[in-house]
């Protein structure tokens, strides 16, 4: 959840680079920010509650000169948002400055031990124990920084990505990692590390993912990596990132969320094209047909993609997976065995709850299929088979293009599974796959048709504080994602239900003008049922909205938007982009920044 960046050079002033790089992690969400530099042999720490721009202006940071620095954006987990609790943290003597992402689970006992040794703490955070431990090891026990790091890795329990400065080595940034993500970049000029790729892409497209239990340092033009006191050869692990700085900029759009909604045709085209040649889709299908239980897991939007996949596996592959939210994995893992497959969905590949679910299932012998947008991330490294979406970088906190690319990959795996099970011929499978190739055009046409109508609808709804979003079968799953988008960015309390459930409680809240959105999806057998549900809501005064496909042309509602042919395989691509656009328009009309929803982080790396 927090953002970490470190840059070191021989003699180049890295201060403006560090500020720019940290700002590229703003999408992860934060409540405070800070910087540490070595200047004239001393560590200088500048931090405060609030946005990066505030901290930079408050301390006139861009007027400084330093060849080395670390920076951090913090979401509060231990200790409230405050200047004292913001990172970096230092030791008593000011020789060490530390930034950290994660949770140190044994920090209470470590803090007590250090206080007994005479260390004085100035914050409420778990991170500060790291700085004092290093001081204890280096100053009092006379260990070298690398020896101290080795000892630190053995001592700390929990999750962490750590970057630190030591005043006496002003050309090295030290690091250590367990569970929380940490990336190194290969550069002839700089030493570079960060918690995510966007902050480093300006300087290098070659990255190395640090693995659990590893530690070391970066220096100008060099990386030194250790595990258990032994040097690790990192060069075979270099990944070349397939996108550039322009991909992580707004490119003239007012917000990343709008840019990424509009990028969906391209993201789907790239994902579809990649899937056509991806042998891992067939490998994933083989694992599925060799299993006796299939589970799908994810968090947030990825969970909703998994629910949608449940529908398609049932329809295409005659198989009904168990789909669960990753944070509830403890219950489901007890049902796993060597004949189980878990499909783990994570945009970042680092979502902590999904990673924990993967590890719980692996402990019981389950096979893992990962679906991720980030090559080399943690969950793919744990998986037996990985299929990557090719959505490109997604900066907006509210997932848009990665959601639809996840659905496309899951549909493709379902088709391959059905083919391997002999449910249809190879020609039939080719027709299904050819149909998926229409997804980019479906999104493009839908957005073109919907945009003016969505603008008008948003004007009608933006002062509302509550709404329902209802659907049946596939539509119920799409409704969940639509409600999440609206809640995330506009802060309107949107609740999704299967439409048939409305009479079992939710309808009690409906009164004159209450907005109720109905998702109109195939199969045609449910059209009359949705029509009946709409009439039921209208009779109680609800403002009814129908967003669906052309098979609903005879269904009445106060506001109707029909978006394309009645095809269940293309339904998400016609229906979801306008709903994403509605969430975006509502946020803007209500005066909120859809790229920075309050209290939310793009990548959740703490439990």
C-alpha cells in the first residue's frame, strides 16, 4: 500500500528525480509523505502529513542537492497519520534512515527490547524499530551494514519491503524484502529501487524483482543481492518492461481513470492477440480437467472478474468453480487437495490476501493458475501456470481495463477447458474464440453510443446518496462491479443484488425517486423477469434505469440505454464500460478526484 523509491548516483543531483518518481506512486494512495537524503555526510529527513506537493513546498526540497535519497508515501496502519509517524524514520544517533512497506508483527517485543537497551522512540509506528535495530547492530555490536541486514532479516517477523540510508556509505541504498513488493532497476548511471515499476520506468525498462528473504544494496550502475549471506546472481532474473513513460502519463486526459476507460479497446486487442499464441491457456485448461475441484479467488474487482468467470465456466465448460474473496481463504483452503486447482486473479500480482490464499492452497498440494497484469510479480512466481493480461499499466485506483482483460482471459480458458473435455468440436471452439475477438470493437461502439446518455444520467444522479444496481445471472455479477466503481470514486452508496432478491429486504428502502439501475443481460429467458422487477420498483416510485442489450427493447424504464446485440459472451464488453464511465462522471460532478479515492490503495500489500 505504501510507496517506496530510492535513487543514488555518482554526482548527479537526484532530488528532482526522486520527487518525480515518488509522484508516480501517488496512485497507490497515501496520507503522508517524506524524503531522506545524505547531504555533507549527514542524513536529512523531511516529512509531513499530506500530499507530496505539500511536503516538497513546505521544505523547499527542490532547492536541495544530493546524490542519494529515499522517499516514501504512507497509508497509516500502526499509528495515526502525523508528521511523527510519517516515514522515513531514524535511529537515536541519526546514522540510519528507513522507509518500509508492510507490517512488522513482532515489533512490540522488539520495541521493548530496544527500550531496555536505552533507545528512545519518537513515533507510534512499527517501522521505527527497524532503524533502532540497525543502530544496535551497527553501532553497539560493530556489525557491517550488510551483516546487520542479514541479522535484521532473521529477526523481523511479518511483511516488509525496506530501503535505508546509512550516513557513512553515501553511495549505497540498502534494502531487504519479505512478501511486500520491491523492484530493482538495472541502469549504467543510477542505483534504483521502488515498490512498483512506474516510478522507475523513466530510467530503465530492465527490472529485477527482489524475492522473499533477499537483501543487499544498489549503487550507481550496480546491484548486489544476497540471501543467507551468499551473493545471488540476479542477471538471469531481468525482466524487460513492455511499456514506456508515455504509458503512465495522462496523455491529455483530465484523469487516469478516464484515459484507462478509453484505452480498453486497445487493452483487449493486445490481450486477445497475446492469448492466441499463449500455450499457457491450454496448460491451464489441462490442469482444470485433471482436477476434481476448481476454486477461483481474487479481491475487489478481481473477485468480481472471478464471479463472472463462474458464469462462463458453467455455460462453456459445464463446470462450476467455487469463487471466494481472497481474505476468506482459511475456510476454503481446508477443502483443497492435490486434485484441486486454484485460479488466483490479481492485477498487480502482489495483492497480499490473494498471495496468502495461493500459499494456503499450495500447502495442501493444490495447483495454481495465476492471472496477472504484471510480469514477474509475486503470485505468478508461486503459480504452476500464469496467463498474463496485456492491459498495460493501470494507474487509476479504480480498476477498469484490467477487469475486462481478466474476463477475456478467463473466457478463453473456459473455452479451452470445454474443448479438452470434448464438449464441442475444434471448429466450435474457433467460433467462440473468434467471437472474443469482437470484444475491442464492442467496447469502442458501446462507449461511442453511451457517452452523451451517460453524461445526462450522471447529471440526474450526482446529488443522490444511495442507489441499487440489480441484475440476474451474469447481470448480477456485473452489478457488483458497477456498484463497487460507483462507491469507490463518487462515494455514493451503491448496493448490488440479484434482482430476484430485491423483494426479500432491499425493496424496503425504495421510495419516490430512489435510483435503481437494472443490468439487462442474456439469456432471453430472464428478460421478462427483469421487466417484472422493473415494474415492481416503478410501482413504489423508484427512478428506474435500464442499461443492457437489445433483447430488452420492449422493456420499459424511466431511463433506457441499449448498447448492442444480445450476446452473452460479449455482454460485459458492451455493458461495463458505460457503467465505469457513469462512476467517473458522478465523481467529477460531485467534485472528487477519481484517481485518488479516499482511504483506498491501488495495490493492497498488508492484511
